[in-house]
C-alpha cells in the first residue's frame, strides 16, 4: 500500500511496539534538559560546572543502585543494552581466561543476538559456548543450567525475559542452582542476566534474583536512547571493553552521557514505582486483544509461556502468511507492531527463538508481536481487533496470488 493510501486511526497511529522502544517519559526529559545546556560540562572536569554534572551523575548512580539493591560502585553506565551485554559477556570471559579459570560459557537458545553474537565472537578466541535448549514455552530449567556447569565454566548468561515471546525465566531458581553446583565444584561461577525487557513489570533486586551481572537499556522503559547500564557485583572478575580515560572506575572509558544517565535513572525509578499498575493495565489490554484475535482467527497460536510472561507482550503465529507482510498491512492501517522475524535481503529468516521452542517453520514465519503500553486505550485495542481479521485475510490472499 502506498503512503498516500495509509489510514490513520482515530487518535493517531496505534503504537504496539513497546518491546522495541518506548517514548521518553516527560519527567526524564525535564530531568535531562539542564545537563544539555547550562550544566553541560564534562563530569571529569575540575571546576564548578564539571562538579555539578558529576554530582548529578552520582546522584543518578545512587538512585539506580538503590533500585537494584546494589552498591553505587557496582553500577556502570553504558550506551545501551547491547554495549552493556557485550561488556558483561566479553569482560568476564576474558578476565576468567586470563586468570586461568576456563573458557566454557553456558547460555540458552533464546537469548537476544547481543548475547548470542557476543558469544559467537568469543568462540573465535577459543571459548567454548554451550547453548541450552528450551521447552515449548521458551523456558530453561534450573537443573539443566546447573548440570551444564563444569570446572572450567567462566560464565552463565540467561535472559530475564524474552524480547520476542515474553517468557520470563525463573531467575532466582536458576541462580540458586548455579550457586549450588559451583559450590560443589569449590568455586564461584558469575551469573549474568540480560534484563532489558524486565524493568516495566519485574523487580530488579539483584540479591533476590541472585545475579552477579545485569544489563539494562534506557529506551525500553521510558528513558532516552543511547543509554544503558551494567550492574557488576563487587569481586566479579572483569576486564573493560572500552579502554581510554578510565571513567566508570576503569570499567567503561569515555566521557559519560550525563543527561542520558540522569534521564535513564529518572525513568527507571518511575518504571519500578509503577510496576503493579503497569502489569494490571497492560495485562488487561493484552487479554482483551488476545480474546479478539482468537475470536476472529481461532487458529492463531499464542507463543511464549501462558502465565510466566511479560504482561504487555502478545505474540501470536498465523498460518499461511509471512509476518512481515502482515506488519506492512497493519502499518498501512495505522497500527505499528513487529513480526519478530528478521528479513535479510532476499530470504525470510524465521526467529531463532520460535524455532528453539519447536514452533513449526511455516508458523514461525507468520509471527506477530504486539507489545502494549498503559496509555493505549480500550478503543484502540478494539480498532486493532476489528482490523486484524481483514488484514490477515488480505495478506493470505496476496500470498496465494504470489505462488
Ligand atoms: C532482551 C534484549 N536484549 C538486548 C537488547 C539490545 O538493546 P539495545 O538495542 O537497546 O542496545 C534488546 C533490544 O531489543 C532486547 O530486547
């Protein structure tokens, strides 16, 4: 459909892609502005303006640390989830190898590519990566993770919540099993989690979760893009990824993004304060949407765990269509969502997450992820529900014509 034939729903485009990115919270923007103009100085500078920027950044660090139940010195600011994950995974792996601990790393098949591709990178340097399978809901069992640990295991990395299907892992149970197994081997095995999708609905208390490293990305919870953070428990072996001026206690060199840090900390505080209301509101909207999808397309299949899932994630597969075509059709109707499958230049790449869960290939290419936000109205959900069956039929018909 051409741009001119694009429809706009009453009230404007309906944004069902909060798992991909969220709008900056007004409170975060307001907190950031002074550090973009008046107090713009380098936080390492030895003058009054620099000190003001530095103090604001350290207040943000204290706030983040309080949310995580961590020490301020354990919080490293970064440019996003990807950098945080690369830093965690590569930083621990190289430190463990240097210390002679070993080069074996345990992870799961359903990690984000920031984790999986970082680990593939490490394989080129002699690391051995054990990728654990998941069940049909995308869950890994604590036992399986623990059993995979060997005397030479350098790191375990398991995501908190999956970005495609929304399955939430039993992180405290996995962490406990990892610790028991490591103790039986007479050592400690650092446990990292990619928590990028969790902050809107789940606790980030690192002790309750039992994690040693945790990665976040600011723009997934109403903070600015280009911001992220890594929690590194004191004593965890770690080498920096970015070398330079020694900022962030030698763990991440480069002039800190003070406005970004301040905005991210503000957004994280609000997201964590509003977790209960977020969960109640988005799960109600999700159920309303899923009921409508099922009524219109009874064969649509829900992906991810039925209950242990992010409240704002609805991920379904339709037969006989390509998810990307459905996303384009919905876009033309003013509905923004995602297919959860990557299209390379000429071929459709089905999602590695769906394939790991055993979703048949023909269904895996017909996936649609709709991720909600509390500001979405019931009327908008009803508009989507009304448009979806027609969109599915049209995409199926054009797929048949193309054969
Ligand atoms: C689970 C998960 N991990 C990591 C990332 C990477 O975050 P960013 O793109 O903000 O660097 C994302 C982003 O989609 C994600 O959903």
